[in-house]
């Protein structure tokens, strides 16, 4: 995996059955504090607008895409629990 870009190398993805030439982003390991803050925000708002997402991403030192994906996954987890 290429640490600087956050993407796995093409050969690493192909070895695991991934599509040739396509790179996958490395899995994000959220800190306990980041998860606590994300969960707290999720309890108040199931969906975040662009401005809220941008502000939260800056506060947690994550990308907006990571925040968006975390919220999508959390909503799916809630749906499965219900």
C-alpha cells in the first residue's frame, strides 16, 4: 500500500481479486475520540448538509468523503438493527 496517497497499489488489489488497474482507498481506522464525536453528531442529525460535513471533517481531521461514508454506513447499521 502506498502510505502517502492512501491507495493500495494496483498489484495488491489485483492479487486479492480486485479489478486490474483500479485502486482502492485504504480502510480508515477511526480513533476512539473521532468515533465518539461522530456518534454524538449522529444522535442529533441522521443526515449532514455540506456545511456541517465540512465543519465536522475539519474538526476531526478527516476528509468530507470519510465523514459522508461513515454516516452512510451508520444509517445502514441502524436500519439493520431495526
